[in-house]
């Protein structure tokens, strides 16, 4: 299990110590961290009766994986559970925050050319972030995605929250609390 570092009624705080971040997720969610590579048993437990995220969780188990944290809501729609993942990467030396934001936005445009992406800058405890919001189809299902891209100390952090579009508005408050608590240290 990832390192729990705090808990309130609304959020459980986890720390990715080796990657320099902390994040808050609802207490009922199942969380896995690359700090302690998940075993096949932990992956199976996190998946429950839904294999939708097997490729992501198994990819996180690899030492070269950029996915450093994943949390899944076991009470969400079993077709596509609501989830959060964090990707951590080190771009080439000399990259600026704006270059990283531009590259992140361009990557979404390249991967999902038909998605209508709303982009804006927001302030999080860790600093200025690029917030990307869009919908697309994944594994045949419509999904709603909110991403927060941070670039601090030469490291890029991308926090991706995914849910079904009809659950997005119901989860807006939890997403806002989670986004507000996300920090690159």
C-alpha cells in the first residue's frame, strides 16, 4: 500500500516520497503506489470484479513506468471505475514550465484529435498548474477527464482524474478537494 500520511473525513492523504508528491483521495478508494510496487495480488484486489484497469495497474508495476500512483473508487460504475493516476517525469534539462504545459496540451491534441479540450491555468498548493478538461471514448465508453499538469523543480507531474460523464458533476466537489490537496514538494 502507498504511504498514508494523514486522514480527514473527506480525504486520505498519501505521499509518494521518492517522487516528491502528496495527494488526497476519498477514504474508500483503493490506492496503489510505485513506491511499493504492487504485487499481482494487490493488483487483483484493486481490480475487484472489473479488469478495465488491468493494463494500467500492471504497467505501474514495471520499474520504468511513469505512473507512480493510482487510486480507484471501488463503489463507482463497474464499466469504468472513477480513478486518479499520477504520472511523474523528468523532461530534458532546460525545459520551462510553459514549455512543459505546451507539450502536455499538444500530447492530448495528438492522442485525441477529436476531443474538445478546455485549458486554463489554476493555482494549487504546489504552484501554478495547467488544468485540462475534456471528454473522449475509452474502451468503448465515454469518459470525462480532468488533468492537472504541474512543473516544479525540473519535474513534471500530471494528475489525471477519470470518470463517466454522467458522474462528473456528482463528483465535482471530491475532485476539487483532491485537486486542492495535490502537491509536488
